[in-house]
C-alpha cells in the first residue's frame, strides 16, 4: 500500500526475495473493486509531472555562480 512507483514496488519485491514481480503482485496486490475505483479516481486528480519539472526544480536551487558553471558546461557540450 505504501509503494508509490514501480521502482518502489520492485524494491519491495526484491526485499521479499521474490524471484519475479508477478509473485509479489499476486500475493500483495489484489484489491477490492472499490479500492480500484478510488485509486483510478485519485489518479485523475493528481498533477502530471512534466518531463522537465525535476530539472526546473534543480536549476532553480542553483546559485548564480553554479548556474553560470552549468551554462558553460552545456554550451561546451552543444558546441561539440
């Protein structure tokens, strides 16, 4: 119930020493139909992360000096 992503779910499966994710799924994942409906409804209300959201957050946390260094690295890479 606490695994939020596939990597979380895979880590849980590995921690349980299951050879295959399907084993974990068949034992721990069965849900009642009303649970499925609630989860589907919640998915629609969650904001969708855009691919560059994490990058925007990371860049916004950089100091001006670090941002300048990053821009130089990117410029060098683009020039190559």
